[in-house]
C-alpha cells in the first residue's frame, strides 16, 4: 500500500509570523523612525564599547608602565637593602610583596591598604614581568599586579621575587563614569533623533497623505481632482506626476465612455424615432397605392380616362416612395461618414446652375442670384454641394405662395463663403426654426405632403454641410419670410485678395 503524502503549501514558508505581520501592519512613519533609531542605537553601542575598551586599555597601560618604572632591578635592589624606601618612590596606594623561596610576605605598603589581593609565592614567580589583574580576597576590588624575579647575584643566590600591586578603583571609576556619560549622551541623542525623525518623516509623508485624500475624493466620484505637484526630482514628485497622468487618462477614458454611451443612447433614440417616422411616411404612399390598386381591381371594367388617372396617382406615389427611400439611403451613408470625392468647387457656378434650374419650376416666383466679394471656391463634393443649395431653394419654393421673391446670395470675406437663401414667405415660429433641421419634421405637414416633400430635405442639408466641415443656420419670424445660411471655409489654396463680381444680380425671374 502506497502512502500518499500531501504536498506542502509553498506559501507557508514565506508566510510571515506574528511579529512579521505586526511589523507589516505598522504605519510607515513608525517603521522608518524605528529603523533609524535601531541603526543609531547599534552605532552608539558599538562606539561606546570601542571608547570604553580603548580608554580602559589606555589607563591599564598607564598603570602597567608606572609599575614597570618602579620595579626595575635597581629599585628592587634598593627595596631589598633598605626596607621602606619603596614608599618614597610610589606616590599612589600600593602593596609590595616579597617571595623568598616559597615564603610570601608583605614587604611594604603605602597609605591605608585594605582588601589586598590574595597571592602566593608561586604566583609571583609564574607571572614575572607580565602584569595581571587580580581580585581582592573578598572580590570587591581589583588589583593590578606586576612581579619580577631578583637576580640571584643580588639576592645572595636565593630564589627571590618582588611584586607591586596597585588598586584599579580609579581606573574602574573613570571607566564607569565614561559608561554613564555614554548612556546619558546616547539617550539624549536618541530622544532628539526620535523627535527630529518623527517631524521629518511626518513632513516627508504629508504629500502621501494628500495623495490618499485625493484618491478617496476621486473614489467618491470627483474625477477632476489632481494630486498637488511636487518637485520632479523627488520620489513623491515623480509619483504625483505619474498619478496625475494616470488620473487624466482615466478621466478622459471615462468621459469618452460617457460621451459614447450618450451618443449611443441618442443614436438609438434617433434611430427609433427615425424608424417610426419612416414607417409612418412610407405607410401613406403604400396605402394610397394599395387603395387605388384595389379600386381598379374591384371595379373591373374601368373607363380609359379614369384608369389613366388611377395609374397616374399610383405612379406619383411610387415616385414619392422612391424619393423617400433615396433620401433615407443618403442619410444612412452620411451617418456612416462615408468619404466624399473632394475637389475644388466653384460655388458661383453651383449657384448659377441651381438658380437657372429653379427658375424653370418657380411657378410665378422670382429667383435672383447676388454676390458679394469673392472668390467663392471651396473644397468639397460638387454633386453634394449642388444638392445642398437645390434643397434650400426647393424648400423656399414649396413654402412660399405664387408671386414671392426668393434670393440666393453668395458672400466671401476671405476666409469663409456664405450661401444665403432668403424668401418673403409666411415665415416660421421660433419653435419651428429650432426643429427645422430634424428628420421628417414639417412646419406645415399637409402642405408639404401636397407639394411632394419627404420631410428630409433640410435634414440632408444639415448632414451634408456638417460632412463638409461647415455650418448651417436658419432665421425666421412669422410673416417675415425665412433665411437659411450655409457657411463653408474658403479653399486655402485661393488667395483671399481675389475679389469676385459685386452687387449685380446673376439671374432674374423667368
């Protein structure tokens, strides 16, 4: 039977312990100050240990050097021959030992000596010429001891050793004082550094707090906010600049999405209204065609004159449906922004041809062409620009009574060319002016249908002018006629100083 082992989770080894999690959850300012204090504390401890050890070694070397100077062979001979003379050479508290053979005794003392070091004769022989630190008998005091073995010629062949011991209390006191000074100075340095570190870290992290507040406000929906700019050479400054760029891109993307959604909703609404209006507009001629067809079928033997009238009316409705479908297809192509054939177009030629053609169907209306300035050359699609002016003139003819005057005027100011179509018909209300370029909108629905209009002529004008980068506007008041203005940019290749003909009419009434 094979024993299946469950593989260990590789993330367990990397998971921090309780202390690590607590450290990760600690605020950054606390971690920075704590890290600096730990580093400085370690540096102060190392410096203090080095200073204390150096001072202690220096003081001990001073003591050892003093002991060596006192314990040379000459002084030793004097001390042996003349007991008590050692007190004249040593000005500090000391004890002089003498070992003769295995016997050890105190040879001399200076000042009140207590708690002397515990030594044996063998100790003196063993540590000859090597200073040693020895404890006192009760262990409360340290002594520095230096011994030397006397030359047998001087000591009459006896085995003799002499040692001098001086207490280390002054050395220990000096070292202890230095330790306390280091502790106090270190504590003061750490306290000052902590206060300064907290202030500096807080000042340094304040920009991050501002970024946090700005991010919270942006999350609440205010996308126009930006992070305050800082120095570009600092980390916070570079972060602020990067965040501002990101926020700008996010705001632009969201605005573009909102605009796209609004356009989609508006387009959907226009499409819904467009389909409804198109269905309504197509229903009328279809119903008419169907009605005449059924009438012709039901009556059977129809007189030729009446049958011809029925066929004429069916043909008229079919033509009207064809025009409506063509207009719908044109608007669909314009909505898809299909490209035009761009050439230099002379609007004077376009206007002259349009006026000439319109005069043939004016039915008692006067149509004149006037020009101001010049030239009238623009960049565009010649056929579509002719359709724009033709629709405007046709609209004026349809909505004015017989005997009215229609005026087509071209103006050029060196930068733009204006095509203005004016009539002296019944005019429109302000509400009608605001909606006149909407699809299937008719100011007078009954009259428009009788005139054969589809309700798309001015909508096509607006779409074609917009596709050429121009503007179209309408101005009218009830009883004062109407004025439609198309503004297009003059061809940049044309010099603005070339003037055309002046205020002379280019055509008159037929």
